[in-house]
C-alpha cells in the first residue's frame, strides 16, 4: 500500500488544493509575467509617481504666483488714480482738503497732494468755498511755502473764499499754510502758533574722546561736514547756520503779517516760537473765531453738503510701503539735517 504524496503533483491536484482548504495557506507570488525584472519595474513606477507629484506641486506653485501677479496688477490699476472725491461736484457744496500729520515731501500732507486737491476743489463749479481742515504740528518750510503761494494764486484766479479750520493743532509750518486763508477758525482748546524755525541734531565729540574713538571724515571743501554730529562745530559754522535760520524765520514772519494784516496784535512774543490755545490765538489776532467744519459749512459758506477732496497715497503705494520698500527710511530720516517749522 503506497504512502499518500504530501504535495500535489498534477494540475488537477493543484486546482483541488486551490479550491479547498489549502487556499487559506496560499502566499502571494510575484507576477510571473514580470520575471526577473520585477524590481526594475517597481522602481520605475515609484520614480514616475514621484515625478507626477512634483509636477502637480510645481503647477500649484506657478498658479499661486500667477494669482499674486494678477492681484498686484489689479491693485496697481485700481490705485493709478489717487484717492479723491466721488461725489456729485456739480451741486452746491463746501469743498474740504485735509492737512494732517507732518508736512513733508512724500507724506500725505505734502505740497504735491495738497495743491492737487486744492486745484480740484477750486475748479469744480459746485464748490462754494474751500476749507482746509488742519491738524498738524508742522514740518517743511519749503512744502508750506509752496502751498501758501498756491492758496493765494487760486483765490485770485477763481474768486472763491478759502477758510482754515483747526482741530487739535496748527503749529509752525501748518500755521504758515493757514495764514493764507481768508479766515481761521479754531476750537477754544486748539494749539496754535509756534512761529519759529529749528534745526536739531546731536554732538558726540566729547563721548568719542572718552571712548578713544577717532572720527575719520574726509571732505572736499572746508565746511562740507560742518553738521556732522561726530565732528567739532566751529563758531563760524554755528553763525552761518544761525543766519540761515534767521532768514527762514523772517520769511515766515512776513507771510504771517501779509496773511493776517491788521487783525494781528503783535507782541514781543508773537514770533518767538511760543504757541497758544485757540481762545488766546483769537485774542492775539492769530485766529478769527471759534468754529468747526460743520459750523463753517452751514453758517459761513451756506452750503451744508461737504465734499472731501483730500488726496491720499494710492493702493499700490501703500502695498509697496507695507511690503518693505521703505525699510530704513526712518533711519535715513533721523540722520537728515534740515530746517523745520515745528
């Protein structure tokens, strides 16, 4: 009697085992059609899958970049025109131009933006008068001078009144601008005046000597570096700077006297650089009467509708500044030495 064979030896036996209990012990085999190259085929599939994944990621990155470019282009397009009024300027109204913050080139209170806004306000047929709404501690005498000159030119050309309305502060260069108006309205607690000029800086020569630091400044011209904070200032240089400040101060005084005329009650302190409350400014003839924007529009201009003509930085400029185009501007500004009306 023969012993049963422990393994199937024929195709039928293989099938019977596959259909029977032996099926539970079946072990996955490599695809016979791949033969000995199955490792290479598997590797190729993995590489192809990685390439597809990289291609998809690259498309996403490119799509995001294109979206940012489109967004930036839209912002530039929307910001090509600086902010201004969108109201119906043909109807009777009081035109308003805000002067807020430091008066300086490149700021929102620069001569470029303020003059452009004033021109539009004067030219529109519906504007019955122009109001300068001021809240500024001062700034550049050059920028203030440009605006003051333009106020007088526009008044004569268009034969329209212009008023200054002071909120918290109207000092130095801001007051330089305000005196070009026909009347100045203030709040009783407003700060007005500071008719003076300053040029500030620091000197570190004594500290450098104590620390043993040597300043190596090379110039072509005897006085080229006379405002350098790390170099000693001579009496001749000090006198030169003071003469320049005195001349700018005189220009400021002349503008105030021309603008205020007989209303000005001059005292020894009027042009000393002091500042006063709005109530005191009225008593000294530096301002005319109490009143805010609504009061002037309603009672003086007789046109209660107020239209804002103020120009501001456009959207593109704000984006550029926000993303760092002006990084370091503060440090550069702190090193500038120039006269200021503040």
